[in-house]
């Protein structure tokens, strides 16, 4: 079977380093993943500036991965192992979906996507979760429609996003969570990793909030009564526009909460924990044992 493992840079990739280490065959990646896996990669695509850096890194370290891009004209003619993507231009809007479409175009029968979190926290781009990446969802959905049979060979490593891709859910469903600073993937392993990385104690689930009854006390609406979320009502009350006259009800989550499974992060190898510690800014991470690092990460707020 013709198969390929494609690496995105969503933080979930850190959960599957054993898979990557043991992979023998085509290994493709996006952008700065070459810094970690350049010695194993066979193909890389990404932003132009990153690709120039990747070429220098490859040549300096005697790696062998090819550079694939739709903007081949931007590179010197003597650039080694430079290839032009051949999938349709409408699928070349971002690195991840370009590689998915290229793999399907090339006839791969099994395409594993690792670290394709469809937005949210990113290993290299610190503030990515503050940007709406719902377009990634739409692009994967469009590729699925364009390759209805071959797309059956596409698999997400770890949490399976395929029901979300194949369904009719709001494409912004993930965005609404990660823009609010919440883990957007309802997976215990992802949530445990999220907490370890960012020093939080998050769970997956809709946050409870109170609905209060208010009365406008000035302006054209003076005397009018209505209901608001308590947080908004407090802001308006501080402005002197309304008074809160009672709590009417508490909105409850529409689904059960999912907590992080810390046994997953406990089983990670030390080199992965070191990566996490460095992302958290912990100095001399290599000088600690794995157990010490995990304890240090949790003492500073991480862990479920």
C-alpha cells in the first residue's frame, strides 16, 4: 500500500512522537517541523521564508528532504531537490491542505495526518489560537468533496476529526473554543497535554453561566426589563445603565465535561517532556529527570 505520514504543527503532534520515530516511508511536513524531523523527512512545504531557511538547514545538516512549493519561480535555478506542487491551485491555500491534496493527487492510498488540529494552539506559532482558522476546516471539506473515493484513505492520528469534517457542524465550532482560551478538541489526551503545556487546569465542556433579570434605569429604555448573561449585566450596571434585579436561572453545559487523562502525559518519553518544558520557558530542562520535569510543570500550574 502506498502510504504517507504528514506532520502538521498542532500541539497534538507531541502525543505521537513514537509513531514518527518508528515511521519508515514517506514523511512529509509543514513549515518549521523540519527543525525536529529534518533527518527523517522526505518532503516539506510551507511559507516561502521558512522554505529558504529549511533549504539552508537541509544542506548544512546533509538531510535529503525535497522542497515542494507552488512558487517555484522564487527560488534560484540551481536549488537542489526543488519540486512544484501539481495539485489544483484551489487546494494550495495553506501548507497542510496543500499536502493533503498533493498526496491524493499522487495516488497515496493511506494518508495519516498527525498534528492537524484544525486551529488552536501551535508548537511554533505562539498566538495562532488567537486567529480564526475555520478556513482550514472548509478547505479539508472541499478536498473531501473533490476526492470522494480516495479521501476514504485519509486518517487523523489520535483524535478523529472526520465526523466533524464529514458532518454539517458549524465550521467555527472549534474556533469558538480556542479563541476563548479553551482546549477545542474533546480528547482526554489532548486536554492533559494542553494543561501541561500552558499551566492550566482546563476541562472540555461548556462553561456554566448565570442569566440575570435587569431593569434599565436611564435613557430611552428606562424602566424596561429583560434578561442578560451575568457578566454582561455587571458591565452595564457599572456604567450606570441598568440595575440587576434578580438571578433567573443558570445555564448548564450541553454536554458532559471531559477532563485531561494525565496517564497519557506520564507515559511520554523524556525528550518529549523536555520539548514541553522548553515551550513553557523552563531553563536547563535537559538537566532534570523526566519525573522532576513533570512535577515542575504541574507545580507551576500545569496538569489536570
